């Protein structure tokens, strides 16, 4: 064994050495505790020691570098993991894409404080789909209000490609009673509610066409579909009004947790949820609220924020990483100090809605500045393409809604000067009814031209001739008159047939009948709203003007097919919207002064369409919950009224003698 590898040795240097070999006397190696050994005559001990020491130093340096690199890598890995889990969900495949920090493109308020236990490696459940990363894009969501005349999934399959083509990249779905609630919540769902398979299919279709799905669940006001049930009447803020929750009853939050859980679990691809919370009517009028404000020296604003904070607390705790939106109108009335103290700005983004046709950015500016001062970092806007010009509006005014979007474009451009808020997106609302008990507004197929105009206006930053041509080509029209709200041409969009049928009723038949009712003195004298309501009149006088009105009805009916073209509807005669004519004839129109109360209306001029000339009565297709439906509506409408004893029919006529017979017009 060489002495160099033995125990520590003493090196006895010789007289000298050269670079290439030994000069002078060779060195003598003496191991510790042993006798000197003879050196190798061909080796220089000093040179050998230097070479081995140099190699050892190099080896040590390499090892040190490797250790340093490993340490740096480990430190950077921990830093990246920590930063990642500040902004994405515990389950990346559940709520967001890996690496989506949400700092520049999502609401910073969603970066919640986490315990060390929550910082774990993201995982993906088997068969679970990772949602698309849409946070880097300004969102344009189309609102689908399903609380009236909800479209069939087969119709949505045709509409979603059109929405994507027009520039939408998401949909805001307000289910209300169309969601397939189960268990104790099953009482909340409509008989015509979507199935769980329908919900899954809707999301698949949306994903196919690159549309983000954002579910909307009302959590404070506009909860008539819940509080109308006797089971939940004790949760009302005011006992006689089913509009708003009592936030002080423990069962309120428990119920909301159950509702939110069922909806969220069926939308595992979604990265956003909207909690509504607008127009909480009668808040503070209930006895519980009055007592709370008296004890806590509070006001309705702090009470409102307390409830919202509880809802947000549940969502952020149970579904960490899910981003939350809410309507802003109730926040406008609350002080900056109260908003700051509540801390909700960390967990939700306000959606500022304004539906007027002409407004200036300066009108919205104070709200935006207030929200920025209160701690919010991001903001959404909400416009309207239909459903905001009257609870019984049947035809959307194109110019009105276009001006609304042009005004919002001004706000978007001025936002950097108005408030230090990050603009995240806009929702084009399309209300189907004003609340659960009102009649239908404009139908979705009728509102598609307005939606196309509004979407393309947002995409192109204005409505130019080029934008107009794109809309016409996409919808299959030849021309468009904005002020008259008319489009010329057959139309090639889903539901074009419905568009033209409603156009005939709204623009021709209805106008001619109402004109006759207003101009004929005999009609005003012997067929007033009073007469129609009480279903009586002098047959002699009615015969003098009945033929004239019937003529308008028959002439108008010739332009309306008695049955919807094949492929658009299933089943027999389709009833469009509101009360409609029984039998195989065209839909009848409500007369001035008639009321829609969930039962048969008073009278119609239209005869039965099977040869009889006797007067027939309107039959309402309303559900027992006062929700109008479209009877025998096939392809488009999901609320087909089944034939049952519960369907309200015509009342029995009171009075003597048979009904007066009106002759058909020549």
C-alpha cells in the first residue's frame, strides 16, 4: 500500500525539483510509527503530492458546485410552489389552469391567506377536465335567463356556435328553478327543469365552442322561486313578500349553502360564480332586522354586508380558488368605511349594471372611484340586449340597446382616468322576465339580432358599416333599420322562424286590432275594458263592429302559419308567448285592459278555426306557480305544458243565454 494512502504521513522534502521531474536527492517517505521505505526511483514524492492535492481540490469544488446548484434548485422550487398556490386552487384541475396566478388577469382579491396545510401539490381527479385559461382575456358573457321559456338543449346546440362567431367567450346562466335540484331541495325545481345530463351537455357544448360557463345563484334578493313555497316562508324578510331572505334566521345560510353546493358541484369546469345579491327589496323592514339594527347600532348597509360576507366565507372556504361576482346596485348605497371594514373586496368583484341608452362615463365614475377606494381591484360591467324596456315588451328596440353598448364603450375607454380598477369583462344581459311572477319579455330568438348588433359593437369598438355588414351576413338578412328595429330578409339564424312569426303578430296583427279598438267609437262605448273584464255586452252593438275586427284577425292570420315549420318545434300547435288561441289557429292577442292573472282571459275576437263561428276564450298556459309556459313548444322551449287537470282552463261563463255569434268577415 502506498504511504500516501496510509495514516497521516510526514513528507521529507529533497533538495529541489523541476517542472518535469526530480532534481537532487530523492525524498524519503516516512510513515507515522514506521520505518522509512525506499522511494520509487522513477517518482518524485513532492510532485505526486501536488498532483493529488490538486485533484482533490477540484473534486471538492465540483461537489460544492453540485450542492450549491441543488440548493438553488430546491429554493426556487419552493418559491415557485408557494407562489403558485397563492393564486390557484387546491385542486388545479377543479378550478383553474396550473400557472394562472390571476395577478394581472384575474381578481387579486382571490389570493386568500392560506395555512401551511393548504399548500399542497395540485392534483387532478380521474376523468376530470381542466378548465380553459380565460383569465388573460376581457370576457364578453351572454346572459341566459332561464326563469321563463327556457330553451331546449338542442336549441342551445345551435346557438352556441353563433355566440362564439359573434364574439362572445362565455355565458352567464341564471338557472333559478330550471336547475335539477335534488334531495330536500327537489321542491325548488320546475317540472320542466333540465336534467343532470342536460347540465353536463350544456357545459360540453360551451367548452366545444370556447365559451366559459358562469352559473348565477341568487343569494339574497329575487328568490321568489324559493320563498313562494310554504316550506321556506319562514325565511322571508317580510312575511307577506317572497322577494328577499331574512338574513338573521340560521336556516337561511344553511339553505344557501345547500343550493350553492349543488350548483357548484355540477359546474366543476367553471372558474367563476355569480351570487346575484341585487335589488334586495324590503331589507330592514322585518322585525328581526329592526331588532338587529337596534342592538348593533347598525343600518341596512352593514346588515347587507354581514350576510354577503357569510356567503363569501362559505364559498372561499369550501371552494378555494373559485372567483366570485356580484351585482353592484346595493353597494352603491353603502359607505366606503363600511365596505372597507367588511373586507368583502378581497373575495368578490362588483358587476356594475346600467341599461339606459344614453349615459356618460362621468355618471359611472363616482361608483368606480368608490369601489377602488373601498379596496376592490377589479370590476365588471353589465349591459343589456333585451328585457329592459318593459316587463311585457315583445320586440327589442335595436337602437336603444345599441346606444347602451356605445355608452359602455365610452366608460371602458375612460376607466384608467376614472378609477384604478382592472376591467375584467362585460355581461350582455338578456332578461326573460322581470321576476318570477311577471309575464315574458322578448323571447331569445327574437332578441338574437339585437344580441348580434351589441356583441359586434363591443368587439369592434363601435358600430360601423363594416360591423353592420358582418351582422347581416352572419344572420342572413339583407338590410337592417335600427330606428325601426326591423331586419329585411328570411334570416338564417337559429329561431329565425320564430322571429318572423312574432314580427307578424307584433308589427301587423296587433297594430291593426289595437288601432281599430282605439278609433271605433262603438268599440270604445260597448267593448271597453270594463265590458271585456265582466264578459258582457249588447249583441246588437257587438255585431256592428265585430266583423271589422274579425277581418283584421283573419287577414293577419293568413300571414302566420297555423303550425310552425317542421324541424323548429315538436308536437302540435305551438303557442308563442302569453295567452294564445286554443285549437289550431294563430295566437290571439291580449286586448287593452285585459289582465294576465294565471287564469283564462276574458274574450277574444278570433273564432275557433275548425268551421265554428262562436267566440272562444283564451287559455293561459301558466303553471300553478304563475309561470307562463309555451304549450307544445318543441325544439326551442323546454317548458312544454303537459295535459293535466292542474292546467288552468277557461272559467265557466256566468250569465244567461248562449254566447253571441259573430259572423265571419267576407
